[in-house]
C-alpha cells in the first residue's frame, strides 16, 4: 500500500521542524529567521514554501521564490534523512515545477553544492542545465556552488 502524501503551504508553527530537517546541510543549514523571511516573502510575492507530509509526518520542504522576470529560484529543498531515496525529492521538484508553470513561470534557477552528487543527478535528470556561474568555496565545507537552470513554456 502506498503511503499517504500531502503537499501544502508551510504553517508558522512548523518552522522549528523545518529548521531540524535543514540540519542535514550541516554548517550550511539556514537559521530560523531565514525560513520565517522566506515564508513571508512567498506569501507576499507568489512564491512557494511547501511542506511534504508522509503519513502525517513532516518529511520535507521546498522553497521557490518569484524573481519577477518570469523566473523562480529554488532557494532550498530538503527531505528528512529517514525519508530519502524513495522518490520524495522527485515528487517535490515535479510538483513545484507544475505549480510554477501554472503561475506563468518560464524558468527555474538554483544552486547546488558540487559535492552533492545525488541532488545534482536529480536536477540533471529533470533537465536542468549548468550555466557556468560556479562560485568556489561558497559553502562552509569548502565546496563550490554550481548554478543550474531549466527553461520551459508556461501552461
């Protein structure tokens, strides 16, 4: 039997749980105030800050902000470690792409650590292209930030 999945806007009282999930990024995890700022920005500017629940447990999140030029930027996506490697990241990415297209968006940008091979593979499989804006030693672990984007027609 397949688990029950729910994707919805984050609630203010869930920010502490989001902070806990984000700890998978180690020293590069966002502080609480950044998630609060993203929630406000997404509510005001047609962005998306959504959480994924699996059988009622908050299992992950995605944040995509609207850049006002038809583009969106995925600021962060994370799946709680015990829910990884079963397709929930794909589910979040596919869903957010569809929501962005429905809003008239035609491009999604993101940055990913050069050491995060599983995330890079996911983005590559979804058709994201490297755009050459590598930022050396961007992350606290010394890894570089690789910029990627995907263009598509809005619905």
